[in-house]
C-alpha cells in the first residue's frame, strides 16, 4: 500500500550560535538513545547526549522507536510500528536532513551495518500473525537507500551479529539461530540453541546467546546458550529467575544482564552472581549496553501493576566498579543506544 512520506524537521534546543564563544570546546561525539514511547502512542523520539553531558531531543519520529545504528556520518533509526526507517545526517552540532524509507509494510526491528548495506529484522505488524509466521531479514543499500533483497528467516527475528564472515540471526519466537552467507543472501545453517534466543555476542570465537521465553501458562523463563564450532551448550535458569535479555562482552568477559546489573557468565553458562556489576531494580532495566569503558542502562518506569508506565525513563552510566558516573532523564522506554565519534 502506498503511503505519503512526511518530512520530519528536527529542532535542537540549545543556545543561540551568536552567543557561543569561539574558545568553547567543540563537541566531537554523540550517544543516541532510542526512546520507544508507548505502543500505538506515536510518541517515540531520540535523545542525544554530547561528550559534555548536554542533552537534546529530536521531534517525535513515530510509533515505537525500536533501534539505532550509526554508519559513518549517518544515524539510522527503525520505527517499528510506523513501518519505516529514518536516516539522518550527523555532525558535531546534531542530526539533520531526515530521509524516510518505508519497509514494505513490515515492522523493522534490530539493525546492523555490514560494508555498505543495512540488514534489519522485519515482522508482520499483525499481532495474530508474527508470533507464528516466519519473519524476514531485509537488505538496504546504503548507496541508493533502497531495499534490494529479502531473506526468509525464522519466527520473530531479533538479535543480529556479524561474526566469522557470516550474519547470525536470533529467531526469538522459536529456538533457532540462522547462519547467513551475506554474499548469496542464503541460510547456510539453522542451529537449535533452546527456546527464545534474543541477543548475540561473540567472544574468543564463540557465540553467546541470551534467551527468554514463556510456557503455556505464561510463566517466564530465562537462559543462555553458546555456539562453539559444531558444539551447542544451553542452560535454562528456571521460572522466576530475575534475568534480563542482554548478553555483553565487557573487558574480554561475557556478561549477562541479571538482578538489575550484569553478571559474568561462567564456562558452564551459570551466572557468577557475586561478581554482578550494578544494582538497579531489575523490573526497570529495559536495555543494557557497553559504550567505551562504561555500562549504560536504559531504565523504564513501572506502574503499580508492574506494567510499563507512560513516564520518562532514565539512563544510568556506571563504571566497572559499579560507581554511577552519569544520570540522564530521557523518554519513555529507552531501549537502544548508538555512538558517533567525529
């Protein structure tokens, strides 16, 4: 179905340039925060944090700002429930010149750039369809900004990882990871790793996977898996275990989000709970990511019933000792980060 493209104009809130002293240091980096907003709320936007800790917000970009990725001097944003991508130019002053790209009526999810192409998972927007029907991986040329290929993958493709010349796709609605040859856009192997694969990270030649899934009674379970050559190891922690969905490589050690922080994964995939870094309320932890030497937490707000509330979230930045370095009030449900350096 044809849709009318709306031109988004970004307004940066800040000082007038005429009052800026030439002796002031020039910003040379941005951390971008994807504020999802409410589902069907059409209130998702991006918060930008410069190297001095100053914050700026974009205008509203659409319904559920899902994910971000930086490619050279471009910021690419997936807006899930608006079925579109938005590409911005990045400079030391902020983002500008938005270009909207419709995603063939599919809801874009996570993003990854390999060479001059953007790959993104895509689900059917119909709630009654996407949970049981295989999804897609779409390939966008970063030269023409047109979708040039579609690859059939598993149900609810989520985490993406480029490792050992293959693109790995976690199919969160089932128990598999697809291994894709990016030169032929074909699946060369489908690997069973246990129910609910979410995020992926590589370390020392192995691929680690966080898992989250539900049984028929909607009891929530968490686990981790590891692909090591032809060997797959999987461990489920059990129902009620308080454990988020992020898996990370921090200072050469693989960590798993756990109990409001991150805990090292041991060789047998058990969690080293005593070495956890961070101590936030696990129910508020919406996203965790490593940026430089620090751990960035996106914290959402819960209402009295334990559901996500329509209230501004918070970004917390801590060091390897758990010491809080920075705190920023951002938008509703901060769910992804991306960094740009000049």
